[in-house]
């Protein structure tokens, strides 16, 4: 089992914590991460794009001019895709972009990202994380104490409204939970900060 330093929210070293190698010490599987991120990104798409083909466009019932004798090209409707105001050929229609990913692959991807962050030393564990008031300044102090820069994801074992509201005005800082964080969110930040309870929950769920 790997040992990492356990910090408090003032940035002080308060001991060590052992991490389960089955969760935090595996060889990252890039294919699993790719498949899961692709599925999660696809699920974010609305899929409401829509166009009208020549049968759906209003009008066009009357033949613009007779078939023969005018010298002009033969035309049956003014809603042809060749005409301004006509239907669209092969345009997009509403669809769902959901991609199926097996549960084992999702779990493998999550363990891969957590292990990768630990190997890159972009991983910290706090004994606990609490704020008495909803103050952005207090959350900024926590970031400064931990000496983390760039995008940061704080992962808790359960929802904490005070922390979420205190962090929402800080660019690049996310407060989420073990149950709700996605592989894409973890991959999209530089540093992952877990509480000790979140580590325990990950080991129970993924170990």
C-alpha cells in the first residue's frame, strides 16, 4: 500500500494515510479512460439539432411552370433542395448521443485516473474540509494553504453546500462528491484533493 501525506486545511502535515493499491496504484488504462470520457462527453450533448427536408418544408405543392415549352429547366416544386427556401439534404435530425460503457470499464477508468494523478504527484488528501460560513475568501485561503495552482477538484464523501457555494466564484475550482464526480471532471483538472472519508469511500466502492 502506498503512503501519502495527510494534510489539514491549513496546509499542515498531520500524518500519513495508506492508499489501497487496487484503487490508487494500478497501471492506468488509457483505452478505458478514452471510452468513458467519450461516453460522458457525448451524454452532455443535447441532440436537439433539427432541419427540414423537402417533404417537411411548408409549401411547394404547385408546379412552378409547365413541363414543356418554356425553355427553362423542368421543375416539379419550388421546395427542391436546389432552390432557396427548399428542403435540406442529409441535414441533422434530433437524436440521442448516448454510448454504452460497461460498469467494469467505468470503474477501471476511474481507478486509472486516480492512480495517474497520484503518480504525477497531483494528488492530495485532507483529514477533513469544513467551512463555518459561505465565504469565498475562506476557500481561497484553503487553496493558498495547500499550495495548489490551476484547476482543482475537491472530492468529498457527501455533499456540502457551504463548501460548494464558497468555491463557485473561484475559476477552475470544483467541489463535488465521490458519487457524482466523473472521469472527465477528474481528468480536466490539474490537482485532485480528496478528504480521508472520500478515500475510504472510494476504497469501499472500487476496491
